[in-house]
C-alpha cells in the first residue's frame, strides 16, 4: 500500500577496465512520502545489487515507521506489518 513503484538501474561505470565499477541504484517511490534512493558500488554486480536492496529496504522501513509514529498509533500497525 505504501510503495507506488520501484526502479532499478545497473551500470558498469568504466567498461572492461575492472575495479569497483559496478553500480546499482534503486529508487523507491512512496505514496505521500519522499522517494527513497540508494546507490551501491562494488567489484561484483551481484554484491552491488544486494547492498543497494538492503539499504533501500532499511530506508523504506525507517521512512514508513517515522510517518506512522507522527501520524499516531493507527498507522503504526501498518508500518509494523512491513517487517
């Protein structure tokens, strides 16, 4: 109910040269709340994606929880269901 859409972008920043150049950016659009944007870079694309997903998940949880606390206890139940 809280999430409108999720956009995931992955990039290889410097092509075949190697290094910490795999990037994953996730944008989570939330209803009536500020968007959550996370970015992670790593040597491995799978590690960058995993790190960005974990960050996005924590950030969305914190954002929804803060809103629920401000709005009162009726919204707190909804926030707790996300966990």
